[in-house]
């Protein structure tokens, strides 16, 4: 991996929704919503508390998570799009 998140940030690969809705309707790219689910690709070095101790992450590499629609920073690497978000911004672990 060429990107290593720092601090309490994680690198997430968004999980794209399918092009066909449940009713069989084809959804064009312009009408698709931004994905809220993603797979954690890498975790940062950890956040420090007031005493200088590293606070452990609640998520790990490979977890499928629920993210806010418009949070984080979008990054492109090798024709793939990733999101860098703070661990605090992750809403839930799925599964």
C-alpha cells in the first residue's frame, strides 16, 4: 500500500452499489448516491491521549464499516478511489 494513514485516520475503499435496483430499474452514474459502506484497507498510527499513550483502534483492516455520506477526504490511487476518515467519524462496523 502506498498510502499510510496517520493518527486516528483509516483508509477505506468504498463499496459501490449495483447498477440495477431491486425492482430491475437501471440507475445511471449521475443518480447514484455516494457509498456509505466501505472496507478498511489500512489504519493509522493511533490517537494519543493526554498522557501520551496510544488509544487502540476499535476497527481493524478488513472490517466493513458504515461511513457518513460526505465525510472524509477522497483520494485516488491506481485508478481506485479511497476515503480517508477519522475513526471517530465511522458510524458502525457491519457484520
